[in-house]
C-alpha cells in the first residue's frame, strides 16, 4: 500500500490526500509532527532529503516529494478521474492556477516561515497574522479575476471539470478561514470551494478528520 | 511572434527565457519594471490578473502565466529538446526538484516579500539579506543530497539529460551568488550549474544581457 508522510494541518499534504481520494487509492498515513521536528530526523531525511511533508513511498520503496509532482505522477499512473484537461492551453491554465497557490501564496505561510518571523525577527502574533492574511489577499485578488473569467458555473476552477487547480484551492481556502480572512471580496473562490468541499473525496481529506489531528 | 512579459532580474522570467532559447523560439521582450509598479497597472492586470512576471502572449492574444506552467506548455507544443524524461517516475523526480526551487526557495526571496520585510516589518538590510540566504541554504541543503544521488555525472540535475529542473536551478544559483551565499557546501549544485551556464541557451538568458538590464 502507498505510504503518505503527512501532517494533518499541512496544506500541501491536504492536496495529496484529496488527489489520493479522487483516484480511489488506499494509503497508510505516517504522520510527521513538524512542531516536534519529526521532519528533520536523520531517518526521515534519508527518506526525503527535502525534509518536508508530504512525500509518498511506493511498495517498491521509491519516494517522491513535492505535492504537485506527486499529484501529476498519480494522474499519469491513474488517469481516472482526469485532473488535467485535454488541450495544452487548458492544461497550462489549470497549472497556472495551481502554481499561483502553490508558489505565490502557500510558501509564505508555511510553519517554518511563521516561526522565522516570530523567533528570529521578533514579530508578535498580530504581525504574523497580518503577514499571513496579506499574502492570501494578494493571491486571491488575482485568482478571483481569473476564476471569474473561466469558471462561469462556479463549480470548478477551470471550465466545468475537476482539476489539480481544485485540489490546491480547497486547502488554501481552509487556511484563509483558519486565519479569519474575509472572503466577501472573493465570491467566485468561495462558491467553487463550497461546491468542492461537499464532495466526499475532499471532505475525507480535511485536516480535522485525519488520524494525527489534535 | 511570442511576447514575453519579463524583468531582467526576475528568477521566474529567467527560467522562461532559458526554455524559449532551448526550444529555439524567437520572442519579443516586454519589460515590466516591478520597482516602478509596472506590473500593477490596469493595463497589465487586464493581460495577467495575477500581476506578476513572467507571462507569455501568443499571436492569438492568449496569455499564460506562472513560469512552470509556461514551460510545461512550451514543452508539450515543441517537444525538442525534451525537458521531461520518458518515465512517470523520472518525470516526478524532475518536477520535484523544479518545485523544491520554485515553491520552497524562490517565493520567499521575491522582491515583494523583501519589500514587506523592509517597509512593513522594519527590518534592516542585514536582516533582509540573512533572510534571503537562510531560505537558499535550507533549500540547497536538501537539494544537494538529492542531486548527488541522481546526478552522478554532475552535468544535469537528473540523470544525464536536460530538464525543467535545470531550467530552475541556474536562476536560483544566480540569486545565491548575487546574495553572496557560500556554495562550498553544495559542490553538486555548483558543478551542475557551471556546466549548464556554459551552454549558449542559458548564457543568452542571463539577467545582465537582457534589453532591460540596468
């Protein structure tokens, strides 16, 4: 069975859980509590030198890291349901939305970054929370315009089909809610996310229902 | 002719310039000086709502953003030379290396992030430079182990062939040098980058030879 090195609250692990559920692939969760430094032990660094979650390990002991690389891999091996559209142009649009979240919003709000702001730059919780919200609002502002152009039905990020963009959107909206970002200016994002969150494959991937949730 | 919305110093635009050169695609550079806010004008936001560089515009007026989405698109349309390996597993490894740079190093060192640290959190240049170097050293530490496992010839990031990982590595090494990161602990990264930088397609993409370089 596939092993998933995960953390219930990790947005990138949440993406991979959604993809595994959509592809109906059973997996074993191996939680790594980042707050306890479990991602930096020699044992885990031997598995994943990048020292982050998520990573997956196959029955053959092959390890893959980076959520979007894992999801593209799962989509290539298990094509149903497809997580990328049929045309190169549409694939580029879907990847662009996924990357706008995975490169331009999420990395700035990672636990290790918030810890640096607190511990090394001496920022207080109000400043850290303002930082967190700032990058979500910046990213969502552009995304709202893009999604409203291409998602007229407001069910999925691109056209009227599931994609890797949807897999990235829901965990990011979860983070936005957790940090009390006002979603009123982002009605398309909120509507798409609400539709997706009601799907069982997305619901089963939620942080609070994971075995390591605290 | 393809249009490239670019900035000479943007690491993400640098990646796309390398890919365009490798694919032997002529393009017109349309510089956007981020320091002057040229990426936030209503005109540019109409083109690319994400308000960042790079973006490409086709002859049909179609616009695509996010460097890795653009590069995957170019690689699908113009397969030679291939920027992804033939097997799903190897493609995942190459994408993982590219994303380790594009998600876990570069976004933390973007101009807008450094400006936030300076202007809103009141950090001085020494703190900003320490931040910049910290994320490169963190990322390069894991990458060095990964590359040394899979790049025995030290010519390319994965096996002995060009890939999107190489396209991401060289601009990141350029940034590391610019901020005086000691590369001694990263001999595999340094050797691969030196080999790639000598290739004409990489050399022609360097920031200092772009039309908008200052």
